[in-house]
């Protein structure tokens, strides 16, 4: 799993899915990337070392794009959006959390596809993808190889949903149980609907 | 907030609470520590830079002790347990997640107090604190300045409970809503009871 980082990424957008996939050491290896490489920090006090996105090793099974305040800037950086598009094209699956959907929408790859995002920043996210079929009520949405989730902790529900799609619901439930997480199994059931 | 790390800490034990407290930048600053300082990694592929525990700057408002596979080794390192005790004594509040309770129990500070831990490793954790009044059914437990939580994602519920105790339930609900987390508001209500 390749995880994209940028300044002011949202902590749990990243580490919810990293907990879910990272513990499956027989199936997944987690690696962190950023546009320039090097140390990437957020305002929660978290700083991680990353590899330059250009040096990514293919094939990528899962490409994870988190959200966070940083996305407000990053949607405007065409060099990042172009690189994201290249990696998406060569990844088997693309998962976004929260406002990470805005970055993915900017590539155009979500056009005419179903997607969702953070319910508290929905209009802003949607403005980054006018041709996307935005779903305001889902916890997470699957369309082809693209998994998009609602805000922050919804990334955990989506990751478990992804495992359920690949390995069956009992496998996903086992992982949810291991991390003692009250998994919202129904992707359509979100308590945080956008108004 | 001072966060203790050690090799093979559990990702979400750390970054659930870091998400909750880290976003409150007016109230909390997150810093990572370890016994020796330097880079600390886990098997999920996460690696963080830490400061030596001995160089910790007091006063510490919250000292967070996560769990993880690493605790199985760490409970036997008296030098770490002694340092944890010193920091606990000088911290206003101590929060543990999952098997982090075993590390805290080893200091003796939980003796005759109520506490809980991961429901899947409960007997092992309890064996590290024979004089602790272990609660097998709580999502998290408060006794004086000590907050102990059940497994992994329960650290998020406990952190929100901590905010509720300090700043009121509406404040905690606001934070839960911001991270779109289905908070288990009742600390006694855990779906993952130990058998």
C-alpha cells in the first residue's frame, strides 16, 4: 500500500487505514510517499519520512490519498495532481479519505463515477469535481477501482469494507474485532450526512 | 501531551488519541518520547522520531501510553517501567490504550484502582497487575488521574470521554462530529467484553 502524504494531512485519515492494512503483514506492506520526498509534517505534531512519489515502485496494489487541511492548497498544485493521476492509473485500487476525494476528483478520474467525501466540507470537495456523481449520504462509496470515504474515521470503515470485498465479510469482521472497532458494515449508513 | 513510543507500538493506539488532542492546537501540543530517543518503528511500517524520555519537559498535562505487541517485551524492562513511573508521578493525567495498561500496571500505580484493557489480551494484562481492580466490561475506566481504555479504537472513545470530563460533553461531541466518529459516549458500554 502506497500512502500519499503532504503538509497538513489529517492524522487519522492516514493511520486508520494504516492500522487496518498494516497489521495484515502477510498481505500488505505500507510505504509513505510525497511529491518531493523527505519529512512531511502536520499541525497535530506528526512527522513522517517519505519517498519521492516519482520513485514509487509498481505494481501498487492500494494507493491511499488522505484528506486534511493541506488539501485546500494541494488541489491547486497541478504538478501534484498530475503525479497522483499517473500513480492512480498504475494502481490496482485507489482509496481516498475525507477531502482526499478532492485531490482525486481534480485528476478527472472520478468524472461520471460515484464518490463521497467529508460531510462537513462537502460543497468545497464537490466543487473540485463538477462531473462526479457525489453521494451526500454514504459512509463510503465504491465505483470500479475507486473507494472514496466520508470524513476521518470513515476511512477505517471503508478499509474494512475493502477487505470485505476482497476476502469476505468474516475476514473483515475478524480484523474489526481485533482492533475492537465498531465497524459500520453498511456503506450507505452514515450518521454524518451532508445537508 | 507526551506520547510514549516503543518498538512495535500499535498504530491506532497512538494516532487515535493524537487525532483527538492534536487538532485542539489551542489546548494541546503533541510530543513523542521513547526510552532511548531516536527513530521508533512498528511492523505496520510506521516510523517516528522521538525524544529521550529523560529529557521530557514538565509539567506534562497528559501522558499517553499506547499498547501493541511491543508491550510483551517492554513489561520486562525495569528501566522503562521505572521511567514510566517517574513521568506518571509528574503528569496531571495518564491515559493508556489497550495493552498499555500492562505497562502502567507494572509501575504499581494502578494498585487497588479500577482499570481496563484490551479484551483479547485481558488475562495477560491482568497478570501484570494482580492488585488492580480490573474491569472486564468497560470501554474505558477513569480512576483519579488514570484513564485506561479497551483495545485500539477504544482509545478514541476514551480521549473523547476525557475531553467531556474536562470541557463538557457538548465540546466532546463537537470533536467527535468533526472527525465523523461514532463515539461510544457511555464508558461502560463495550461491545468487546472479555469472557
